């Protein structure tokens, strides 16, 4: 969809809101338009990079991460905000956008709106947030239901950095998470029998691949942490 068609569709939606006596303010319309256009631009840029993603998705370049632009005080405020949103199981970016749309203060992270703006916010990917947290905090970003990640074939077979059985990465979705404190109900989850012998002392999750296959990955924050990475999208 072109920008002109997108703007026309948004204007039609604005008119429908007015027809049902729920009109948006000019500022709300402007914010919505900026968010949608920024998201569309970001998606187009991401599509151009898809062919190179498998080669570079696991690499971190601090100069390309927008979060590295934050000052020391801003970093501390942003980390506190992220942890608070994670503890409440709230998408941090949606929280900020809702604040902006409804004209509410964002508290300690109000500086993101005032100094950096929506386009800066929309550039940030889940992989960048995870990398940033792991570099600046003792406890990194935790997986949630619905998160998209990539896992290596080293989970289920012997791999070599070079050779006939080399490392490959496969995209998947987190469909279940079980903490170490939860009960071990063998009938409720699909498991690989080779993993069961390791016990249930660590956090595990169920992954679903594109073909519908499911796989349990245990020790997701411990011994298996090198075998998965955030999908940079």
C-alpha cells in the first residue's frame, strides 16, 4: 500500500469515528499517521534486509542500536521502565504509544517522547532491546508467550562450526513457558524423550515451528541460552 492510499484509509477511519460521535483530536490523528507511516517504512526496510538476516541477525553493532543514544540517566530510567512493564506483562512500546495518544505523561521515560520521538521509537526491535538488557542489566529480557525467536539445530543434533553438519537457525514461536516452581505434568506438554532425563530444575518452554512441529527447550536461561536468539523483527 502506498503512502497516499494509507493516508486515505486513515482519513476514512477518522471520519467514521466522527460519525459515531467519537472524533479524534488533530494531535491524535497526527500521532496515528506518524506511527503507521513509521511502521510501514520500517517494514519495507526490514524486507530489504531479509536476504542477509541469517548471516547477521546474531551480531550486535552498538552504533546501529538506537538505545545506545541514551544518556546514562536515560538508560537507568529506561531499564527501570522495561523491568516494570515486563513484571506486569505489558508491551512497553504499546504503553508509551497509548500515553502519547491519550495525552498522558510517561513519567520517568517522558524524555523519549520529548527528545527522541515516534520514529526513533519505532526503529527499536525486540532483538535490540534484549541485547541492550543483557549488556546493561544482570537479568536480561525474559521470554513471553507469543515471542518470536530463532533456535539452532544444536538443540537436537551435534553441530560443527565448519563441516558437513554446520550450525543453522530456525524461526519459531514460544507457545508455552514453565518455570522451575511449576509442577511437571508430562501429559500436558509435547517433549523430546532425550531431554526428560535432565529433569525439571530450570525454566523450559515449548516452541512451535512453521510446519506445526513443537519442541521443548529446557534451561532456556542457563545451558541452552547460546542455542537461541531473538528474532530481529
